[in-house]
C-alpha cells in the first residue's frame, strides 16, 4: 500500500513538473518562418523533390530544436526579487532579480512580472551554474497601492529567435507603490523664511518643545534657559534651544467615504505632497485613515512610513490574496 | 569580445549565409547574369561595411517593385521560368537587405529571403554543391541567429564570454543538421511523382564528352583528365569488379576522309525501343543514367548492345518517356533534347555477328592517302595471310612502336601520316584511325567505335567519367564477325586523372554517388528498406562492417579537411580576439590560461586569474602553489614593471605541469 | 626587526578576528582603511559590533582611543576642546577635546546637529583644529571611525553628501550568520576587549602607511580607474558620478590592499575589490534624490559597471 502511495506521489510530482506552465509564442520572424516552412513542405509533397524534402527536414528540425533548447535554457532557473522599500507610482524604478542556475548554463533570458500592474523587463545575456547574477529591470508601477507579485515570467528567444518560450515561476513578494509625486501643485507658501535645523530663525527655536541644541546666550536673553552643566564645563554661558511650539503637529486624514479608484488615488497623492511639504518645513505629520493612525513625527524614515500607509489606504482591509492584481 | 566586434561578426555571418544561399542558385546557371552581378556587388559592398542604401529606402523599394514587375512580366510571357523569376527576385531582395541599414529586422529578412533562395535552388538543381551550400547556409544563418538572440534586444556594453555562446549555438546547429537528416530519412514520401529538377546543366555542366557526330583528328586530349561523371550504370548480373575492363559502345564511324571520321547511317523512324538483334537470356542488363555533363544524345551500352528500352528524359518541365531513333550501323539516340536521361540497355559480350554487305563495303573505303601507309602495312604483316592474325599484328605493332601522348598541339594537314611517321605519338583516336586505315589497305574491313572504356564501382553502381572516353576499332573477319581491336597502349585507355587529384576525385565520386543515390533518388522504397534494417539489426551490422572497410580510403582526406576547417575557424576567432595593443606579459597570460584549460582546471566563466588562484588556494588544490607563483609573476610583469623573461615563463609553466601529472 | 607588511597585516587580522568574529572581509577592509590613512564609516543597526571593531583596531596598534557619543546637544567644543580660564594663573588654557586621540570613534554621528558634524569632519580633513586663532595639530596617525544608523530611524540628521566624501570606505558589518552567532553564545566571555593585548604599535602603523605610499600604479591600472570613474559619470541612473578626489582615495585604498599580498604595485583586482566600499557612498543616484532606495542600489550599479568596463589584462 505504502509503495503504491509513494509511487503515486512520485508520479504526481513528476507530472506536476512536466506540466509546469509554459507558453510558446512565435515571434514575427518566426511566423514568417512557419509560413515558409509550410510552403516548402507543400512544394516538397507536391513535386516529390527530395532536395525540398531535405530543406524541409532542416526547417522542421530547427523548429523542434527551438523547443528543446529553449526548454534547456529556462529549466533549472531560480529567480529572486530584490525589491526596493517602496516605489513611487508612475516613476521608473530599478527592479532587480537575482538569477541562479542550478544546473548548466542559460543564455538570453528575459525576466518580467506576471502581473500587469508592473511593466518593464530585465535581460540576462548569460548565467552559469553557481554564479548568481543580479540584473535590473527598469520597471514602472502604474498605480498606487500594495502590489502582490506572485509570478515571474522567464522567457527566452534562445536558440534562434523564432519562438518565445515563457515559463512562469511562482515567487511571492509584496511591492508597496507609493502615491505619485510631482503631480500635485504645491499650495502657496503660508510664510516665507522658514527653515529647519540650525539655520532657522530664533523665533522658531525659542519654544518649549524638544531639545534642539545649545547656543551662546546673547545679551538680554532669558537667563532661565541657561544650560548650567554645559556652561560650567565650557566657561561660557550657554542657552538651551528648544523647539518652539509653532513647530506644529499635523494629523492629516483621508476622507473615509472616498471609494477605491481614481478619486482616492488623487486624494492620497495630494496628502503625500502635503506631507512632504510639511515635513520639509520642519513640522511633524501624522496620518489618520480608516481606523488606522500614525502619530505625528518627523524625519526621512517617518516620511516613508507615511507614504507606505498612504499606499495601503483603501487596501487595508484586503487580505493579501485579494490585493489588486 | 566587445559590442562592436560582436556586431561585425554577426553581420559577416549573415552575409556569408546569404552568399551560400545565392551560390546554390547561382551555380545552377539559371539565374540571369545581371542578377548575379548585382548580388555579388551587394555582397562585396556589405563586406566592406558600406551601406549605401541605408538612406534611400523609398527609392530602393520602388526599384525592387519595378524589377519584380519586369521579372514576372517576363515569366508571364514565357521568356523566363517562373521559379527562376521568383528566385531572381528573392536574390535581389537579399542583396538590398545586405546594403541597407543593419538591424535585427533587416538581418532576419535577409535570412528569410536567402531561405527562399535555398528552396529555389532545391527546385532548380540537384548537384552535390547544393548540399555544400545548404550546409554552409544552415551553419552561418543559425550562428547568426543564435548570436543575435544572445545579444538581446538592446545594445549593452558588457563583455560576453563568447566561448560558451559558440559552444551552445554550435551544439544547436549540429543538432539541427542531425535532426534535418533524420526528418529527411523518415518523413514519409507521400508523392510518387519524382519531379526533381536536377536538370539544369549548371555552370560546370557544359558538354564534357566528345560524343559528337564526327571524330576529327588533331588537337589535344584534355578530355582524358576530366573527372566529371557522365554516366552511372547498374549492371545485372553484377560483375563485382572494382574497375570494369569492358568497352561501352557509343557510336560507330565508317567513313574517313583523311582528316575526320563520320557516320553514314540513315535514321529509321523513332520508336519506344530498339532491337539490334534477337534478345536472349545471357544478356547483361544495364540501367543507365545519363547525367547533364554528358552533353550528347547518343545511347551507350556495354559491348555489344542488343536492345535499348525504357528511355526517359528529364527536362526543365519534368521527366517524361522519350522515343529512340536508330541509325543503323552508327548509333541509337534519344529523339528529344533533354538535360538528362535514363534508359535500360541489354548487351551480349563476345563478337558481333550481324553481317551487312553495305557495312562491310563501306568499311573498306579509303580516301587518297600517303602511299607510305600502305607500304607500312605490308611491312608489318609480312607474309601473314590470315586476316585475323594480320589485324593482331598491326594492332601489336601500333601498341609497341608508337607511344601514347595527350600533348598534341596545333593543326596539321595530314594528321595520320604525321602520327605514323613524324610524331609517332598520339591519343586513342590516332591509334584507332591508324589501325582502321592500315587494315583497310590490307583489305580488312574496319571501322572505328567511340565510347568509353572502364568504369569504377562505387556502391553497386559503375561510374563513367568524361575522361573514360575512348576510341577503338572493329574489324570484320569472316566467320568471326566484327572483332574488337584496340591499338591504344593500356596506359591510355581509361581516364587519366592527374595523379595528385586521383584520390580527391575518388572521394568526390563517393560523395557524389552517395548524394545521388541516398539523397536525390531517395524514395519510399528506400524508406521501407531503412525501417526494415532498423527492425533487423544483424543485417545492418553487416552493412556497417562493409562500410568500415571502405572508410580508411577517405580518412586522410577527412582529417585534412577537418584540419583545414579548424585552421580557418581558429584564424577567424584569432582575428576577432586580437587586441589593439598587447602587453608583453599578455602572451604569458594567454599561455598560462591555455595550459590551465588544457589541465582542465575548473574555472568559472569570466573568472579573473587572481580570483581563480585565490579560490584554488582556498580549496587547497594541488596546483595552487605553482599557480600562485605564476599569477604573481604575471601580475608583477603586467602591472609592476618587472619583466618576465622567456626562460622564466617556461619554467613557471613547466612547474605547473608536474603536480598536474600527480593529480592524474 | 619588523615583519614584512603582509605578515604584519595577517597577524593583525587574525588578532582582530578574535574579537570581531565571523567578519574577516570587513576586518580586512577596516585595517586597509587605517593603513591608507583614511577614515571609516560604519553603517549598521546597533548591536552588531561596530564599537568593538573600532576599539579593537585602536588597541591592537596600541593607539590612543576615544569614543564620542553623538547626541542632539553635543557641541563642537565637546569634541574639539575649548579655552578654559584658569583662575589660579589668571590665564586661558586650551583643554583638548576627545578628538586629540589617534583613533576616534564617533558613535551615531547622524544624531548630532549638522554644525557639530561638520566641525568633526573639517578636523578630519585638515588633520588639525583651529580655535580662536590658534591651530592645534592632531596626533599622528589619526583616524576617525564613525558609525551611523541607517536612515529610516527618525530623528536623525543624515550626513550631507559633501561630508560623506571625506570617508575613505563605507562598510556595513551586518548580522552574523547563524553558526557564528551560536558559537558566540556558547563561548561568550565577559568582555572580549578586556583581555585584548596589542600586537603592534603606532610605529608599525606608520611603517605600513609608508609602505603603502611606495606601492606603484602602472598606467594601465590608472587608466582603468579613470575609465571606471568616467563610467559612473556617464551612467543614466547616476545623478552625480564620483569626483576626482574619490578616484584618488580609491587608488590610495588600493595601494593599501596591495600590501596584503606583499605587492608593490596595484592590480585591477585590487580596484575591483574596493569599488563598492570606496565609491558606493559617494554616488548620488537619480532615483534617490528623495533618499528612497539608495542603499544597495549604488552597490548594484557599481557591480554592473565593473562588469561592463573591460579590465586591462
């Protein structure tokens, strides 16, 4: 019984391997080639000319060989994605693949995503066993949102460029596509002369907020702000600068009624642009959307957190399986 | 190899593929000359990397359309064969693509048009060089396509390791060729209509034998050195001799005017078969194929023909049955002009008994000749009176006293006396004429016969070359009939190919014979035979046994040929690998890397020497210590300005060899 | 009698390997950086042994060592030193800051405000400190090892690109592989550095630095470096390629690498091995103008370029 089960298992796994999804498509030259082959074949059958049979034999064997050699090329290929943390929608980004050959070598592979949400492909001229190769696709994601990348299409024109054989590999990854940028016009600046960090005006840094740095006490300044420990060690009067309260905290929110679609995308883009501007002005920005909240904070890392959150707006409640194709 | 070099290599391969395809049609001789000139011109321009038509796209298309209209108009009017017109157009399209701006699409179009040329050539000719062109076209075009595919859709500056690419693509090409042969062998021949047009005489195929309607003395005998095969014959019963020593009778001449012989027969009405005498069972049956190189219409059969039948003629429009015209006492010829023929002949060995008063009388007629000739005849025979013995005496005298020579330049007024008394050397026609005339002065009826002598067995057929052409004498002896006499010394009888070329010609015969019997005439019956052999292996093994005994003949040639091909390939690769400026240490690197490859040191593709050395050291490979030394010295010489003398190079390479032997 | 450079270097590497386990390549590069008189930038999450590496480097050469924790309230004078009024004498006296050590570990450099950062970096570049009109020379040999948290932690001041250029090499230690980590847990002693004895001295380091100066660069190798640099400038994805200073520092690091194998000349392989640590942090990528995916991208691009630019052979 167990033997039968094992055999069945083995058969099943083998048949699964053999029935690995492949698609074969004739290229433009391949189509012309097929037409010529049929023509020469008809000529050979019609006249019985052995030389035409000979030519036909070569033509047919090249077709068969294309199938076999291209199978050799795309078999035993393993591909891994090297994804960036997030990408902006509508902008070209480098999508990298690490290609490994488990056996033998392969030429002329083309790698692309199975999903339509990402376009762009990478070219592998040559990869050999044991030497992983990282290749880059100049990809573009068309729309905002988490994109579930589940399949990689490995195709090849090898050996003669007559057919394109494609094999679909199942590799799961999640790519976060941030809202488009540079799309929204900046609103007019509310107030000129605002800067972040040391170069800001004293007005901005005279508050009661977080510690920002130390500065020598100017004549006539409030003595309560003197940092006594530091002043003693340096022999000069040093004043603690704290962030002013007008370094404000913003919490942006997304309209919870907007439905998934262009309208919501547009809103997310505007929010992202506003976030970027506010952060650049030195404010702290938080986000509230559909039951998800991010506390106001600052810094480049925080901006990316916000962008990621904006990317997820509208997809939050989706299970990964139902993520947009 | 960088991008520019790879691109140049691809274009060269494309051009060569196109040239091979065009050669296949060009050699059939049917393409108009101006098309050939245009194509060769385009090829030459392309080889110099000039693309004059890159800008003039519209004009080129208009010109091509105009040419198409002209060509197909000619074909419509019947002035040009339709296939030839199509092929010419394809050739012009290919030529246009060669001198246009190269791109992936242009290259592919050039190759597809070349493929049409190849198909056209298959329809137009069946000579062995078609196989060579097909092979070359397949190899070049597959290499080009493979390289283009590896290059990819965009130009990249990356260095590609060409070794593995070539290896893989060549493997592909080899498999494609093998697969093509397999398809050819096994693809069922559904059609019984054998309409192969292996019928054009070809550029090389202009009439090669001197089987004309008269024999004119004088001139040289360059015929004897020609190796073109003119006839193929299968004999039944099979004499099983490697070199046949029998006469093939073609045409008899009985009227001599002092300078040339001609026939006197009057043709009778054409018929499907010709009986020369009653048939009987002891006859030798011959299936004879007349190749385009034969260039005449006279039927040939072994001595002495008794019947001709089942004649078929192959012309440009196909193969049809043809009728035969009998010219009694002279020849049997095909009624229709065609390019090649097949027929069946029956012959009876021995003497020819048919007695005809008229024939005998004509065989005694003499023109006015130098009296010294009759005197010479008298001297030779002396007191002998028996006609047969007299004939043999004259024959022996000629054989021994005069010498055979092909170098006879210039026209002379009286070739016979010139031959007998001045030069004392000549070729078979001189000997035959002298014998016939001498016998006639002795009142022995004699006439000359033109045909072939010999035949070389290849597989189960006898091949007769243009050089086997011969002339000899038949003399009438009462009670014996027409007796064959041959005064030509043995050395001058068969063909006399130049000695050095003899082996080459032999190999060529075998290949050509194999091509004709295994490829051009391959049929459903052969397929059945093949499958039967597969099913019954013992017989096949036996066949292989016989073929291996024959193989050694061609081994040296095969070796030479492959060495030549290897040399050419090496030179091509060298040319493309040559760098602009070589550092002196680079030669050491090349030698070192060559030796590493020879020692089969496992090396990754594109792995620099330093990394290889580091890796081997890490793996504690036995070769690591000497390799480390060599690498270090190379780096010092290359980048550290410490020269590496030749002696040290040798020492370093030598040091690498010793542990390698230990490993083995 | 001083041992030959390769022996000395491998001895140091083995020695350092005892405290920084499982990172031979990084240890090698860190030593190379020191020998090339360069400053080292370590970019990593906390807790992977950055400090141990820095202190180990200093100790194995028995160099003086100081560690400065960079915080938001750190002042330039906290690093450089300040004039102090001595009441007893009634005079000002310059009190040296921690930068007056031979190896300075600037921990979490990106937490300090830019003014403080630039004070340090200027001192690094000039090898001296100018305060109130007087110039104080820093000790020789002098190297700064700065550590930086990856940028996605909030509340940091990323180093400006011009400042990044002052670091010869940028390394990332990364996490240990599982086997080494397990071994570390088993054999963990109280403090690996506590029992760490020097195996060389400052004179040895100077000797190595001078040996590196003697290393020759042939014209072909120089061409190769120039072609690599030109390729970064011509690349469509790179906003700003490497500067001439970057090529110079790449070559000085390559000179130091050549010492490991006892060579007195630089090979193309040396350059290739240093391409990513020496140049990746100096590239400004087009896609990263917002700082989005800079990290490995520059390294990938450089590796691609190394494949494309043919090396002399």
